[in-house]
């Protein structure tokens, strides 16, 4: 059976790179077709007898909504089983005759009966393995030696700093940066606070690390695919609180009186979180109530509203766009609750067949959280507009959620409206994303190597 779809030239080159390398990483921004590239290379490796069976690790929603959908398009001769769900469903997927088994990272410890005949593994969204001290990393480390072929897919190694690179590279090939995180830090970083384990990169560390991993990394440069995508327009939409006093009180005193309640932040980290909530017009009052069992307490969290400035702005945007199909990105459960109160017809991504209905153009408002609508999801067919109610601190989450619309298959210019409350922590978070983007861009430039 022939493959009806064809890779673009830059994707073909990337697939060839994977085929030629036992241990490799694809660094390609959102929407560049990493899944299509990898499926093509995987099918070729199976057909030529290099690999007997593939294991794919991916975020849960990508396991269920991306790999089984994309595989028939790009690798029609390859049988794929999804090992997600009940224990029986997972066991059946592994015990079957599928050449590819796809499961989520949290199932690593529950892979039934070991890894069986697998000799190839793909890490879809390699950044999930950036923490060598994490449970999933340690569980995977016990079985990783069985896999001769290891491929990692990512949009950015350095979304939160250069330190993230080590864990990702170790899982693909520890020859790249060594086997010890401590030795990696000593070589490329300077300890600036031993008590808190804070490290700062040495001069030229970025260039040195990128130089070390370059032989195993294929970098897809933006210029090679950007002309294939419609324009991306990111628009800052500014608004003001109707009453700034509560925000300023929390910022100064770590507490505020609202609606007859005293709301307190117990630490600097807590006040940062509460200030972000307040930039959206509400704040959580967290309390612990005595439990019927002695010595136990039940935590409760109540939202107290004092301003609806962002929701008023959202209304203006939706009306101005004549209620065109729009994705609204929320950060807090209370934002979701208010969206549902105002727009009862809105659909969440967890609703039955939400993705299919959105892509069919049958959903006017799709409500998503950055963590549940990231890696690999195709939402580009149902609309071209997105509103971010609150900004995620993570550059990776921001780029992934925007990339749900701005990716291959999108035919219209994409409009992303970022709601920013003036003179609040929103401005600091937004500026911080630009700083992280600068680090990521520098890493990309270093990986490209010297210009010929």
C-alpha cells in the first residue's frame, strides 16, 4: 500500500537523518511535522529489518489523539497499538502483534512483563525527561539499555534554561554529555548558592554544550518551513483593573481584605501566584478546616472576585471578530468556571469528541488549558483565533499551545490575543517569555554550527 501523503523536502532530510543515526534528536518548532518525519523513518527501519518493534512514549493525549490518527497517513504499512487506559487494555496492546506500541510517560513503571522484543524507542516531547531525579526518568533508566535505537523529538531543549539539556540527552545517548549530572554541572556551570543548589552557566557554556550534542541533533531551521505556514499575528490586548487597591495591598503586605475575608500569602512564591490570579480579577482564599478525625485537616479553596476586566475585554474581542470560532486558553479552574458561566455553549477539550467537532468547524468556543492541549494535537482545521486569558510561565507551554493553530494544514492567518493587565505581574511574565525565547534562539544558532 503506497503512502498517499508526501513529506516536504526539509522533512525528507530530517527523516533521512533519523534513519542514519541509532541515537538522534530532532529539534523542530511546533507545527513542523515531527510526527510525520518520525513515522516515515520508523516504517523504513522496520521494512529494512533494522528494528523489530518500536515503543513510543508520549503525553497521554498525544498517545490517543495524534499517533493513531497520523500513522495511517504517513506509515500505512505499520500497525500501531495504543497502550493507554485500563490495565487490561495496556496488557493487550503490548501482547498483540502491533509493530509500534504507544504509551504515555506515566505508564513507564507499569509496562507489563518488561519490554519484550522492543529494540527501538521514540521519545515524543523529550522535555518530559529533563529531570534525572524524577520517577519516570529513573524507571526508564532501568530498561533503556535494551533499546539500540533511541530517537528524541522536541521543540526546544532549553525552554527553562541550559540545565534542562542534560537529562534529555542522557536518555538518548549518555555519550553526548556524560552520565553524571554533577559532572555536567561542574564542567559547564558555576555554583552560586550551594544551600539551594543554584547554578549559573559558565562563559561560553551554551556554545560548548550545543557543540557536544550537534552530531546527534537535526535542527530544522524556521526558514525552511515558515513560508509554508500562514502568518502568525500575536497581539497584546491591554486592560486595567477597575480597582487596583486589593492588588497593591497583596503586593505590599502579602495579605488583603476582600468580601469580608482576609486572604494571606504565606511566602514570596505564594504571593507571586496570588498576584497572577489577581491580574485576572480574582484570588483564591485557601483554608484548612478541621477534619472529623483528630489531627487531620481538609483543605478548601474559594475564589473571591473583585474585577472582571479581562472577561470584559474577552467579550469585546469575540464580538469584534463576529463570534468566529475561537480557542480560549485559561490557567485557573476559576477562570474556566467563569467562562462556563458566561458562555454555556463553550466546549472543553475533555468533552466527548471535542477535537473532532472543533476541527469540523462545529465549535464556536473551545476552552483549553496549556497542559492539556500541548504536544502534537491538531486543532488547526477548526479556526484561526486564540485568546490567552492568563500567560503560562513556561515558554514550552506557550509555544505548544499557540502551535495547536499555527501548524501545517492551517490555511488562514492565525491571530493570538494575549490579555495583559497593565502594571501587574502579567507584564513580568510576558517579558520573561521573551528572555527564555532569546536563550532558546541562541541555542538554536549554536546547534546550526558555523556558517560556511
